[in-house]
C-alpha cells in the first residue's frame, strides 16, 4: 500500500489523514485513492444541502480531476454518492454521514486493515510460524484496535462544521 500519511503533516489540507490524526490521535497509511475518497466524502458531508461538481470537489481538495472522476464512479457504484447532471448538478451523499464510517471507506479502497496477513479477518494467510510466533498477538491487537476505531468513526466525526475546511 502506498501511504500518504506516514509522517506528521505540516499543511492541514494536505490529506484526509490529517483529520484522522487530529480527531482520533492516530497516524495511518492509506492509499492515495482512499485519501482522495475520504477528502471528497468529507467535503460532501460538510455540504449536505447542495450537490458539488467534480470541478469543485477537485479544487477544494487538491485532487487531480481525472483521478477524482474515477473515484466518484466507484463511490457511486458502491451506492454512497449520487450524481445529477446539468448546470446545477453535482454529487451528494446518498448514505447518511452518520452511517458511513472511515473503516468502510478504507476497506473498500485498500482492502484488509491487518498489518500482516496472518491476522487478517477477511483474507487470512497461513504462516508456518503461527504456533511459535512471538509477535502475532501484538499485530492482532493492532489490527483489532485499528479496525474498531475506524469502524466506530462516522464521517460526521471528522467533518468540519458546514462548509469550513480545516
């Protein structure tokens, strides 16, 4: 996985991971696609009463427009956003930001949350050292704590007050 948030961030708009760090107190590596999806979803959650165009979402979140178009299609296919065409069209959330969690988004784009394959819930890998491994339990706890935190964090917990970017 390519990380976009493996270091403390200097620019508060640099990454959706900034919200994860400030609000939840953890750093986490996520793919650029997940980062951009979270940025777009957080922006949509902050503007619940107005559809936002791809151009607006891309500009406000510093995301390449063509890449965002692909991400928005995936979010639309997932049923999390809907798009309307026309001059006043744009995207809006179809799922309440209270019900859409950071864990759902991370899993959708990045797959498993486990730091090592043998502790994955959905795609466990067999390991010849499983019986004698001295660090498997530590990584299992890390996976369980990260999953619980991300799954319990709705978009509303990391969405700035209506229309304000932090």
